C-alpha cells in the first residue's frame, strides 16, 4: 500500500501550555487554580502522516441533523480529541469513520471520508473496520479466555483457522502493545470477564490492535474506569500514536488537555473550532470554545 507523502516534521513541546480553568470529570466547573498534571513528556520530533480526511461530512438520523458539514484531518503521530457537550455529534462523527453510522436505521450521510486517499464508501465494510478499529465506552470482552479474545481477530482474518501455537506470538505482541502482557502472561487462559474493568478495556484495545489497524477510534474509553486505570490507558494512548492515528471522544477536558495533540470542538453538530491543543486550550479563537472550556455551558 502506497502512503501519501507525509507533511514536514514538526516539533511538539510538552509543558508550555498554561493550565486553563477546566471542568472536572463530572462536568462541574473547576477552580481556575486547579493544578493540572504535565500534559506529556516532550518529544524531540514527531513525523505526522495524513491517514484520513473528512470532507464536508453531514450525517442525519431521519430529519434530524447530527453532524453538519464537518471537515478535518486525522493523522498518524497525533492524538485527535473530539470534545463538546452531550449530543453535539462527536460520537456520530467517530462512528462515521469506519461506517458504523450506516448501521443505524434511518441514517443518511453526505460528504466524503478518505483513508490513505481512498473513499471509504468504496471499501468493503469489514475490511475497513480492520483498518479503522473502534474501542467502545464500556469494556466488551468476549466471554472466553484472554488469549482467545485477541486470537479471535487473527483467526477471523485467516483463510484457515490457525492453531494456537501459530497465533501465540501475535497475541502476546498485541497484549504487550496494549500494556497488559505483564499482568496476564502467566495465565492467558484466564477468563476475560474476571479481569478488572481497566484490564478489560486494555484487553479490548489489544483485540483492536491485533488487526494491525491504521486508525484507532476510542469512544470515551475511560469514562467507566478508576483514576489509576485511566492513567494507564492515557499513557498507552500516547505510546500508540506513533504507530496509529488515534481519535478519542472525551467529555473529560483534563484528559483532552493531557493527551491531545489536536482538538476539535463540536457544538450542535457543527465543528466550531479545530486546532492544536496548544492553541485550543491556551487561546481559542471562538467565543463558544472559550465558554465551553471555562465551564460556562455543557
């Protein structure tokens, strides 16, 4: 597969953004003196490659518009955070990236989404969803062992069902990429449903990574998790962005502040503002963005 020519190398810095008066995870307005942790360790240089392009995307459910003429890029080497109040179209936009939206009865879509330059409407949906995988809000491991949860994806991709020994290396690699292997390596036959919530979510990420995707979609992956599990997954996301384009929907503005490289603020189906996390949290251009980040609504 031929990649499009990447844009110039740019430098990302870590701690230069002043802490904005963000709301906490419950949506309440936090004090303007709230001490946010460091956003991330600085990287000397990050090569950022265009993977997907959303062009004038509009989505409706029946006569109700959910997304209105949204255009933005999705790049490997970055974490793109979609933020905005409930019902603003974030999840609809996310689900449109691998054609899950069309599974909803009464939905209609216009505009264009490309993956490596190819219109996704022309791609076979199952093949697309291997390349653009999604992890949902609630962990949803299959009722089988840890090993078989990850091996399931590999077996589905094979023309013949491979034996356990043939996929063992790939399963362990996916678990390692998801930061879970050290915790489960001694008993891969352990029932997945007996893992903790945070472990189950990382298992779902491992299952998604087993397909070797180009884009990873995360729909509020930490909303049901404790702070420790949230931190582990945020650290994992920052590592994964080097290998895949990451798009995350989050209501937690502190989380977006910590992990995002680019931010898209949506309101009533419209893309109000898109830009670097540095600018969006430091000096947003639109009044509605400033009001949302400061907790005036949402």
